[in-house]
RNA sequence: GGCCUUAUCGUCUAACGGUUUAGGACGUAGCCCUCUCAAGGCUGAAAUACGGGUUCGAUUCCCGUUAAGGCUACCA
C-alpha cells in the first residue's frame, strides 16, 4: 500500500463538535498507526456559514486534545492551500472539464423554479430530484444564456447505469440504484463548489487514500464515486463512522446538551478523559481494558474494530473517566491546574504556599471529579467557614458541645506540632478525660473548623490547617453557634 | 413518502456457529471498611427487538416484520 494519507475536513462553523473530535481522532490514529500523513482541510465553501476566527479555534481545540496535523492551514504542505475558498479556480476548472466531457451540464433554474418542481414531485409522491429540464436546452441556447451572464450552476449527469456501489471498510458493500441519485449541483451560481465537488477534487489532489467520516455522508457517497469515475481517478477507501447520539438516539445536537469540545473543556474535563471517552464511542480494543492514552490508542486502533451502530454520548461514563484521570495526575500537574482554577475563584486574592496546596490536593484528590471541585467542595481550605451547615449543626451540635470543644482547644494549645498524630493523641486524651467517645468530639470539631459534615479525614484536615488556625476556627464557631 | 444504515443489560460494549448458567465497564441496589464524605473491596438486579429459515448446533449466517437513525438543498 502506498503511504496512508487521511484528512479531517471540518467546516469553520465556530467550534469543534465532539462528533468532529471523534472523526478527527480516528483519522489521526489511523494515520499515526500507519506512519501516514494527517491533513487538516477547511471546507468553507458555504459563505453564509463562515464564522470569523473559526479556523484558529479549530486548530487550538484539536491541539488541546493532543491531535496535531501534519499538513494544513498555518502549517503548509505540498498539497496546499488547505482552505477551500483559496482553491476556487481548481474547482471551476474541474467543473468545466466535466461539462466538456459530457459528465456534467449547465443549468439556469431559479430557486423558485426548483422549489416549484420539488413541490410538484412531492405531491405525486416521487423522489424529489432534478428533472433535467436544462438538458433539453439547445447547445446554442446554453451558450447564449452563458454569454448573457445569466446565473448558472453546473450539475453532474448521473449516468444511465443500473447501480452505483462501493465497499465501505466498516459497512461492507453498499449499493444504490442510479435512479435514486440526483443530478447534484457541483458548482454553485456564486462560483463556489458544493461539498461534493470540492471534497472529491481535493481528496484526489491531496492524495487522500482513506476517507474516514461520519455516517451522515454515506448517502452521498455514490455521488462521490461517480465523480471519481468521471475524472478517471483512483477511488480512496471509504470508512463511514457510526453517529454520536443524544440520549433519545437522534443525532447528537446542540438542542439536547453540549456538543462543542470547548464546552467540555470549560466544564473542566481533562483532554485525556475526553479523548479516551470519545475513542470508545464506536471502537474498542477487543478486550476489557478501558483506559487508553493517545499513544496507546495509536498502537491499538484499527478501522476493523469500529462498530456500526450509533453510540449515545453518556455523561456518566465521561465523568467517571475524568475522575480516574484526575486521580492519577502527577502532583505537579494537578498543582498547576489548581493554581489556575484558584485564579478564577472567590479566593483569587488570597495567597497560599505551594506546600499547603500540595497537601490539600493529596487530601482531596480521591474525592473530586473536576479540578474546580478541589475548591468548590472544600472551600474551608481556602478561607474559614462563613457559615455552618444547618442539618449538620442540628445533628452534631449538642448543648454540651461547646464545653467539649473548649476543652479540646485547650488541649490543642499545648501542642508543639501540627501533625496528624499529635492531633489524634490530643483528641483521644480529651475524650478520655471527658469520658466521651472519639466520635463525640470528632464530628462537632469537623463542623467547627470546616462548616460542613463531610470531607477528608479529620486529622488530615486539622494537620493541614495547622494548630493556630484550628484553634481560631474552634473559637469562632463557639462564638457563632454557641 | 423514497433510499441507505443500524438493532446484545438503562448507557458504552465483548462474543468473529459450539469453551456461554451471554463477559466487562459506567450507572444503580445491598453489604464490608470507617470519625463524615469519598475512595476501595465484595455481592445483586439488569440484555441478544420479533417471526421464519439454514445448521447436529445460532447473539453470531439468510429472509421478512418492527423500531430507531441518517440522507433526501445552489448546507456541510
């Protein structure tokens, strides 16, 4: 096999869709696995949909996910340019070539005329399809209209053959009756190509060997097959990926939740978790392993193991994966993320030293799914409690509690260090002298220093806060709760 | 409506005719651990859409039905 060349070809609509991420990922994995080339191509042939800055956003988001392209915008490559609006002449030439060879023809119908035609067809329960009225025009008429500068399009002429078929790597042989295929517009009246023309021309010119894309393209693939045939070009291999679905099984859409990779990034998902998750929507290694880094995916990925049925984008599993990756993150990386998150929190103005934050991380890392929760779930590490959780107060704060806590604070004040063991021993001594169970002190003490009834082990908590802060907080609670 | 695709626990999936009382993971229920919340450990409930074939034997192959989805633009 010649060198593998694949591409991810999104439209610059402003953000990267998670389905797009999955498509990009599979292309990337396939390219890396075969020491091939992964190309990024921007399909901006619909001028109405163009969004400013979309390309930069796309590139950045892919990079965030760890997906680097080999050739593409801002990077170049021999097959460039990689933005379709910069390749218009190419498409126009190729469209003209098809007209010349008789595989395509000019048409001059207005949108209103086409609309009326379709309505009439639907009324008669026919498949809406161009009725080839332009083909009845005399060559001289066509020339006259063209010379007069009338708006025109180029349509492909579906040949009179029974079927168009192709072999798809994930779906096997797929066959369409030619009568079902429309004389698709290839070149629009504004001089821009449609997806079909641009896609085929570029894929050929860029030497694409495998077209790996979403299943929504399966139905238009016969048009592409026909185009390759018209040009006499070698056909790439096709692989149509199963769709990503909403919980109600419809195609994943904005309406039913977040679809932009950026949204997930903003929510605090780690790129490795999102990538791992999305990779497993439609693919698996064939055994029971579930956690894969990008490099491991490169080593294991094959198109043969891609499934055929759509996959629901399930947040629960993604959350779990994020938790797993967070739990395993090296201290230094988590530390950097916490610092970043802190800058964006109510505690942005405070200063904390590195050792302190590291201890917070170690106390909390198995209790959080997102970095943000290091702060949100345990604000008491960053400031004294501003309130005391009422249900916990009701449950743990008894009339005799204040005298107990006073005794505890007294005992703590004699401590020389703030180690877990010191606190534990001091608490035990106090419990003994008051003839109490440890729990009778532990729960109200936790409430007093943290304001809540849950969190890391009490002695860890105290040790991190330190002796002075602990006593200060106990006194504050005594004053405020009573 | 037409065409195309798909169909295993609620969800992601394993099984490439027999090693299957259909395996794993998430979620969920219970128990253990325990100073709380988690984490962790153990246990449980939970699926081959339906109907026909083919075969000694079908989750697996074929046909049909049903259901779901995609496409049906001078959008991609």
